[in-house]
C-alpha cells in the first residue's frame, strides 16, 4: 500500500476514507476537508479522529463547562487554572500544589487490571508535566451490584491495577471511595487522582516556543497497545455483548514510569525544558498538536525517528497509539546534549523527533514524505462544539414524588437495632479494608491521615509540617433525584471532609461521569449538575482548577446515575494538629453540629432496608457548610476537639460506628429533644458533623458555636465497649465490627 502523502491527498479528493470507523460524524469529516482545503491524509484523519473525540475535545460538554470560568470565585491562591495538564494552587511558604482527577472507565471494564493501572499512570504524568513531584494518589471507584458475578471479575482486577501501579511507583494511596450500584454494572467508574508538590518557580506549561528548539520524545517505546483508546472506547456507548476491544486498552509499566519521573525531575532541576507535555489520551497526536498550538510558531516532526516496540506500525498507528510512560519536551539546541545525558543516566530512551519552526503549521514527515500539514489549533483546540438538545425527563417528577417518607420505619427497638446492623454491614457502608489494605498508604513516610479517614492528609514540608488534605465524594443516587442539588452535595461533602481534618478547603477538581450526550435526558442531567457545581464553587470560594468529563457511560439505553465526583484540596499549616475520626479517649463528650431533619430521599437506609430510590435529596445550605467548616478548623487549630467525622451516607449511626470502631471505644448516645430515634440515627441531612470534645473544652467550644450561630447539642459520651442508644438498644463493638468487616471479603473471596 502506497504512502498517503499530503501531495497525494491533494490530487485524489474522491478517495474513500474510514472516517466513520474512526468515530467521526459526516459533518465533522466535511469540516476537516474545509479546514485543509482538501481531503485529509490517513495520518491527518487519524489525528483529527482522536483529538476531536468526546474524550479529548469535550465537544458536547464545553458549552456547559465554561461556567467554571465565568463563575469562578476570586482567589489569590489559584496559580494555574483550567486549560493546562492540571491546576496549581498556592499553599504558602513558597510551595505550590497541583492536583487533578480523571477517568479511565471504559478501559477498566474491558481489561480491569491494565485499565485501572494505566489510569493511575496517566494522571501521575499529568502532575509531573506541571513540574511537580507526585506525592500521593486517590481512587474513587464505582462498581455494579456487589453480589453480581461480573463484579468479582472487575473489582479485584481494578483494585490490583490501582495498587500494583501506585505501589510500584512508591506513591501512597491516601483516599477514595468504593461504591456499589446496579446502574454501574456494565459501566464501572474508575476515577484516579494525583497530587504533586513544587515551588512556585518550578511550574512548567505545555507550549512549544522558540524557533529551532528541539522536540524530544522520551520514555517507553511506542507500541500497538491503546490505539484509538480515547476515540474508540471513551467516546461511544457500550453495546450489550460485554467486554471487547482489548487492543484499545493501554499496557502499563510502573517501573518505567518511576524512571521517567526521576529523570524528568532532574531535567527540571537543571532547567533544560522550554515546554513539556505528557503522552496520554491521543498519544503523539495530542502532544505535538497541543504543544504547537500553545506555542508561538509551528512544528516539524520526523515520525520515522520515533522508537518503536513494533516495527510494523503504520504512521497512523504511531500517531494514535496511547502507549504509556512517554513524555514530549521542547529543548533549546544548546541543552539537548545534557538532556540526553540525564535520560541515559536513568535508562530512559530519548530521541530528537523534530523542531519548532517559524511557520504556523504542524508538519509531520515519514521517511522524507510529508504526511501531515495542518494548523495545530484546528486539531488541538478548535474541534466541534455541540449544543446538544437537553430536556428534563418525563420521569423526573414521578421519581421525586415517590418520597422516601412513605417507607415503613422500624416498629420497635428490636427492628431499629436490626436495621442499624443491616446498614453498617451493607456493601456501601461496610469497611473497605479488603480494598485499601492492598494499597500502600504510608510509603514515603509523609502520610498523616489515610483511608478510612474523612480526608487523606500528606506532609509536604518536614521542617514546618505544612500539609495538604484531599477528599473525593459523589453520590449518584442524590444526583439521579436532583442533578443540581446532587452535584452541590458532592462538593459540600468533600469540602466538609477536608475541614473535618482541620484543613482549610482551597480548590476543586472534578470528574463528571454521565451517560450518552445524545440522550436529551442525560444532557439535562449534565447541564444541571455542571450548573450546580459552578454555583456551589462560587458560593464556597473554591475554584475549579481542572478535571475531566466522561460521557457514554451507558449500555444500550441504560445510563449510569449521573455521577459528578468532586475532589477538594485543603491546606493545613501544621499536620501535627490534624483531627482524626477515631473516638480514642473514654469520657470525652460527643457533640452533634448542625440541624437534623426528616431527610431520607436517596439515603442509605432507603436503599438497604427498602431497595428504594425516590423523593428529593437532602437540602443544601452552602453558607451553613462554610460556617461548619470554619468551626471545625478553628476547633482543631485551638486544640478544642480530639476527633471529628462528617455526617453523610448512612447518617449519624454510620459516623458513630466508624469513629467507635476506629478508636476501639464505645459510645452512649441520647436522642436529643425534638427528634425520634429513627430520624436521629438515619437522617442524611447535610451540613453536619460529630466531634469528640474533652470535658474541659466543652464550654469553650459550645460558646464558639453559639457566638457564630451554629447549632450544637451534646448527644453522648465515649464510654464502654458498645454503641448504646439510651432507651432503645445496645450493640457490642465486637458485633458491630463483625458486621462491618465481613461483607466485602464475603462477597469477593
């Protein structure tokens, strides 16, 4: 087969091309021809197909995502915002922190281990490309029904992939989620987060400037794995036949990535790069077009110089390959030799594949023949923009009218006790230690808090004990009932989790997981959730620094629940003052902060006891969330509270159970006046937390709450070896612990 060159393409306008097979629409293909003034070459078609995919171009979502910029709160903390590999936040003392969350959902269903592993590898390289040393990872995960046979295939493979890759890199896994719901049966969600640390002056951006500067590809050789990964896998709906298309899933090598990290950090220290980009989704197509588009000139690439694992790869396959552990750097000619020396030292393959040119075109050659001649912005940043039709679905009113308040409540204390045990032992509320024990949470020695704490906390400066806290949250059941409120509840919970450890929330990254954008009901859910999150971030003063959209999480006409996952980053001046969740001192008082109302829509109780989803989710009061956070942070800073735990899924009894089991101490609880025991235990009203306070600090703490208008009530004391609700029941910790710990191993082993 003869090479499809630019000259050949210009002379054969009617040649048939596989644009449809590459995921392009007919009008998109016509637009490419219009941009180029001719038909594209095969290599150009490959580049446009992956870069204009849903995953890379955000063509269905960007009209809604612009709200994150339009409504962004003003803050001096934001150093780099949306548009780069990851956002960067000032955390004081000259330090900057970069963090981002992304998805690897479809690949992880097809090939659970490699899909999850390469999801970790990809997000780590995003952080590295900003100039930061990666210091920790997190993994919010969602699977189908816990007792479904396919969950036994997907979950262990995903967990092994996350742990295997992260553990080999020596990065602690400090938090995340494991959620089960039948809606994720054919579309598990594997979201990955990484956080990195640098000094302000070490920030690097993805741009190719300086005529004559060299383009260096370094890292692993390019292979046939992951070809079309983003366009084939993440940009269309699964059919009902199950896993397929395994070649489109990337294969990871964490040891190669570890070498790449250390090599890149040494290159940064010697200030050898003018611009840098990791190779993730869309591979070389993305790296070359984005670097050239963000720079001041053009770029010429000799594609046949790319080191290959498979010599039979075509130019199109090389451009589309998403082989892992690769980076692309722009280097001044006088610094190339030293750059290559450092790569050789770390046993990292490095090759000069091109240079920055004076023009405005991205030109790629194959054995001397030109196969690409495009305006780089048209590939990287000027893809299609869709204003997808969206409409509130007809069934939404019926769903919301099916209020959980109609469900039968426990008739007596014995039933109440049984439902508590059922709740804390249910798959979503049970201990996830079977999962988290496969992750190294304390490698590097800087992890201060990790799963199952409310937030992961990492020390970033050993001299001052400056640290950062991170939490991820999302409740698809809430978002199904009301996408706007559901997104704000996800934000509020992550914000609250960070504050519960004593850290001040600063910024947000998000991963928006939804069904097919071609379904108006799904697009309505997306539009509402995005609007809710943008409004919420403005109210809380936490800008969105970047993130990811994952669409087409759908099998046939069955979409997942709308699942906006929100990550909140906070800063704590001294990690020695962090607040854990464990009830560790008998005799301390347990205080409930916030208001408890009859709110059971989407609750864990309604799911576990009645398999019900309906009504409205808990109301959101973002001013109350800010006030609660301020109280939790002040109480931690001033030494007034010894433990804190937010109230969310499962309500108060879930939080008390977790704090008691974590500390090995029981609790005696008293139902406050005005509440019945059932509402007290199971309500999921937002804006609440429990704290453990030494008796000597009770007055000072409650006075602070009263002065600032935050409701507070004493609900019990840490005591004994059981959780007792006065006048109702007592459950020994041994019995609670057995119910809490046995579920996940029993389902998966």
